[in-house]
């Protein structure tokens, strides 16, 4: 530790008090490795300010001392975006204490809450007043509002409600110089110049630190029906989605696809699950249809009629319709257990990709075949949000592979190949997980040069000294062979 | 004309050919005054490139010669954002020739078109394939897609479908150095770093010049019902909106309020209109409820039942329900004729303002009273998009006032007063029309200093020489007393 770092830490301790700053290795440790276990870093200290004013004062202090800052919410990101590097020079800044939820405005259907508010807590708060925050994902028990905004998180309800960006009405953030961008005003329409909150949403803490937000709520779900269908191809799944939307309109809120192998893996891994269908199908589809109070009464009738008609029309091969909440939960459990069931099968490289929605079935077929042909023994699976043109494309190492060695060589080659193909199909190498440190170099390699230059211009303008989450998303200057 | 300007014009003529460049005063004239007639400027020439590549080459040429650029679409903006200043040093850059519409992707419900595409043409193109572009406004016969994106335009369908920003999936724009930001890929989900298109949307041509876009379409309207209701107060209108949304869900697409005086002005001005209701009501409300094919069959029944119940519950005082398209059109005609009927009554200052939705009724009451008390003879009216918390607040000069003198003195005082009040009520001085040159100084006076500093940082980063639409929205350095 340098004497300058000592001076900084003493000043930070004065500012934040004993509850707000620690260097205790036991307390730091859980926050220094990302939840997928791919990255581990070191830090000067863990700061946990208790107010926006404390965040602002701390960021000013960091600016004075040239101390880099790594903001962190629930530490459940997928790309190492909240994990510091190994230099140990950065301050880890937790927003978790900023978890206050203001009284919900039920009239305007809006809620203002701190960046540290946990997603599941927000769900409960909205439900308590007959409303709903319509974004959910596997990490809801740890993911925070600030992290969800900073990564523009997606999840299983994007089809109807959009990603996090679509749900943010107002934002408060601390900028690199410690000034506070304060735009929590929940105006539905506001064209006073550049929409600055849009610049901060999805910027992964590299342009500012989100401290609070005003979010959009929707009416509570009064009734839901889950359909599980078996199909012979992913092309048929896409056709089924369009037909469902034609028949059931905006009520189709989730449309998840899974290959037979993923379903089999879950059934083998989780004794609490059982096969929804008796026949063998190459693809399985989970469809969630919901209604608020205005459409609840006849939802089940409408779904049953529609599914019957679609079956008659040959659009699906077999299906079950949930008879109640217990069965709906049981069907969702199969979908949600895929990541864990797969993890139990050994090393895998994962890709969160999108291509234009109508091309996704052909892309998956082509990419699965190419990966399995070029890398014998590797099994490729794609599952997820077909309605958004977004799947999680995983390649599982051959049985008995050594994890680290396989990741370093074959895993990397597979990722490069998949990313190359995604770009050729006009897609994105990060549909919903962001860039972080995991995909920074791939973005540099494959990103549009004009876009990368623009990102750097904005980064330099808002964080000229590069102190906000350095090494994540985009660097101040190009790295690698082009530097 | 300086010799440097001569050199520039010769090079531009070479680049664009005779169809692409003119200095003929008769051809220039219609484009040098904004449509509200508030601003008139001069220009070096009118350039009309025929392709994105030509726009890019022209912008590079301007950068080399230090020639400012004023981009222009249909010249139907409300704030003088597309009118050059009086120096005559800027090039007027029309995007109108970039009006190609690519074959519509009906599967993914997307359309890619040039910036010069006229809104009404886009409506027709979507309708021809059974789809709809769900944004409309009075200037639809001249407003272009590029202008709508650059101003993040609103209109009468924002309640359900959002402003232009919510409809843009992909964007192409030429940046200040002539490079082309090319992101027309219509991905539903893409988290590859900062969402750069969001920076360009609503930036009024000060950060880049929009040349093309990929836009979201929705299913065609299969059935619509228009309701015209009379109410004793604006507070009751707000309560009626919430009740309608509870009963009719997402089908409520328009909710427009008008004071009795505006309706009376239309009836006097337009002999083709007649009063929808027989009684006298302080406020009138137009509600549009639509359904696509999935909900068309029982829409009328549902609306009639709901309105009957709301009447029984005392939520409205009187109402008519349109019996067909002709009557629906007739009711909309009253709402749409307000601006023209008002113009016929003499000089007026207009304010496009928003406050938090639930506070709008009280705001209107307070502001009307204050303006009419402090400025005897002035009549204040507010009408428009109550559901978005956005009204057009107009103050009409006393009968017989001299326009220019009244604008310069009383009109200006009224505008200052209204804008001050809007800020006190946590609102916006520009809800949907943008800033342009009309509100630039008011934004400077009333805007949040941190937001203004951020805008300038972004402006300097993307347009360091200030050549893109200078004098609009935000200047490179602070102006006025704070300079």
C-alpha cells in the first residue's frame, strides 16, 4: 500500500464511518469473485456508502486521489463487469445499502427506489399494492436495480415488456467528477435535449454510477396459463410463436425454447421434475400467457380454444396446458433448471447471442452442426428467448475434459467461431448480458470501428481519467493489435 | 461570398450534381422559414444528396471547409430546429431525397426506410401489408422519419405506443467527421456497450445526421371506437382515464382533453363540425379505443358496457360513442382543428409542457388562473395528451393586439412565467416538440446545470468544431450571463 493510498483510505474512512468502509479480507472475499467464478480480483477496500451524497463525496475523493472505482450491486452479473482487476488499486464500491423504496405511486404506476434495491424485494413491494414490476430473471434474489440498469438486463418477459431500458422513467447517478445527475422526475414525455439517462443505462458503470431510479409498473397479473409444447424443429417454434401472437395478442409474455437434450439433462439432474409430454420431440417450447383483471375471466377459455385450433392446423405436435399455479410453476422449473443441470455436466462455454428474430432457427441449426462437426465430442445446445431473437448458445466439453485447459484452448476457439458466425448473420455477441471484462476483447475484435470510436469519444468526454470501472466494456484507447 | 465559400460550393456541386445542389433563391425560399413562421434564416445553398454515401462525402467536405450544416426533413418542426441562422454561412442539408422504403419484413414486423420518408407515406406502406406504424401527428403529410427521430416526436398515440424513440430499432447516421454510424440491424436485444442510437435520437441534428432507420410496426387496427365525453373538471378527466384503462386495458390508445372554449372556437371556425354533446361542459374528452384482429369482434360491446358502467358510477357526465368510421373521423376533426381555429383568433404564445401525469389537472387550473389574473384580457387554454401528462398550454393575446409587439413583451413574460411554474411542478418545458432555437435560451436559463454540462461534454466529444446544426438545442460553451 502506498502512502497516497493510505491517505485516501483514511479520508474515505472519515467520510463513510465504520459501517461504510472495510478492508477485512473475510468481508471482502465474497465480492471479489464473479458469481460464475470466471474472474477474481483484488481491491483497496470495500466502500458501502449509505446515501447518494456519500457516493458523490466518495467519488470526488477518488477523483482527487486518482483511485479507480468498480461499482457493484448484487454481484450476479454474467460478464465479470463488477469484479475488479488483480492490481488491487481500485476501490470496490457497493451500492447495496441504497435500498430504500419510496411509497409507490399507484395512480401513475411508478416507483422510485435506490440502486441497491434487490429485484425480488421490488417485485414484492409492487405486488403489495396490486401492481407488478415486469422484469424477472434467475438472479432476482441478488440482482439489484442499479446493476440491472447498468447492464440493461433482459430476462423472460422482454417479449412483452422490453428490457430494463424500457422500464426506466427517471434516473439519478453520480458522475466521474462527483456531480450528481438528478433526473428522477417521472415524466412520461420530456424532450429537453439529449436523453441523458439513455447514455447511462447499459453503460456498465463506465460513465457514471447509478444511485436511484424511477421505474414503470404495470397492472398485476390476475391469471396466467402456461403451455408446454413439443415440436420437431425450431422453425416450427417460430411459426407457433407468430400464430400465438396472432391469436392471443399482447398476452403472450414468455416464449422459451429448449432442445430435447436440455430437458433430459434437467429431468436427470432434478428429481423434483418430470417430463411434461410422453412423446419424443427435438424441441420443447414453454409459452406463458397472462391477463390482468380486464382479461382474466376468459383467459383460460381463449388459450384452450387457440391451442386446439393451432393443433388442428398442424402448428404443434403435442401440448399440455397448465391446470393451475402448481403446474405452471412445475413447467417453469424445468426451464429455469437448465443452467444448473448443465453446469453439473462439466465445463461449457456460454454465449448470449441474438440474430434477427426470423433467422434464429436457421442460425441455431447451422451453428450447432458446425460446432459439433468441427469439435468432435463437443455438444452444442441453444435455449432461451426465441421471441426476442436471443438464445443462450452453450458448447459443452467432451466428458472428462479438464476445465481450465479446455477453456483456454478449445473453449476459446469455439467462442471465436460462434461470435464470427453471429456477426456474419448480422447479430450481437451480447444480447442481454453485456460486455464486462468477459467480452471486451471480442467487442474490440468484432465491433464496428465507427461504433467503437463513438463509444471511446463518449467515454473520454464523461470519464477523461478513466477511473470509472476501468477495463470493462470499452477502454479509453484501442487495445490489442490495433493500438 | 468568400473565395473559400466559392471553392466549397464548386466542390459540393461536383459531388452532388445539378439535382443535388441549388442556390436559386426561389427554390431556397420555402425552406428558410419554419412552418410556424417564427424564424427565417439564410443559407449558402440547399444540398439534397441522393444517398447516404453522398451525405457522408458532403459532411466530410463541410468539415474540411469549416462549413456549418443545418439538416432538414419536412420543415414542419415546432421550434425552428431546421431553420438556419441569418449569417448565411451554413449549408442547408435536405434529407428529403432519401425516401426509399425497403420491402417490409412482415414476419418480424419491421421496416427500414430512408430519413426522407414522409410519415404518411410510411403509414400507407405499412397498411398495404396489414400492419401499422403507430405514431401520427398533424404534420404527417410533410414530417419525415429523420426529423421525427431527431426530435423524438410524440403525437396522439404515445399513451400506448410511446414516442419515436420507442419505435426505433436500428439507425444509420452520418457523424461530424463524415463517418457513417451504421446500425440498421433490427435486433430486438443487443447489449454490445453503449446504445449509441439513443444518443442520436432526439439530438436534433446536433450530434449527427440521421440518414435511415429500422422501425417497429404493429398489427393493423381492425376496429376502433371513439368516445366523446363531457366533464365538469379536468380532475374528473384524469379519474376517467384511469377507469378506462382499468376496464379496457391496453386498447385505450388516445385520450385527449379540450376546454369548452377550444371546442367552441372550432365549431365557430369550421362549418363542417358540430357539437358532439348538447349540454355545457367545462371539459371535453376524446377517447380512442382500438383492437387488432384478436380483439375486434367484441370491442364495441366491451366499450359500450364499460362506458355505461362508468356513467352509472358517476365518472362521466355525458358521452357519445361513435357509431362508425364517419363519426369517429368527425370527432377527431374537432380535436385536430384546434390549432387552426385558435390561430384565427389572433396572436398566441404556445407551450408544449409536461408535469407528472397525476398533477396535470391541478397544474392547469393553477396556471390558467394565474396567467388570466396577471395578464388581464389574456385567455389561457390547455388541451392535448392528458394521459401522457402533456398539454399544449396556449395564451391568447387580447382582441386587437399587435402581434409582434405583443410577442416581444407580454408574450415573452407569459412564457417565462409558465416555464417557471412548470419547473416548480417538476415538469418539462418541452414535452414533445424539442428545443431547437425557440427554447434554447430557456433551457439554458432553467435547465439543471449538471445536465447542461453533460450535454455540452457530449456535444464537444461528437462535434468538436460545432458544425452540426449550430445554435440549436445546446451550444458548445454556455451562453448568456453565465458565460
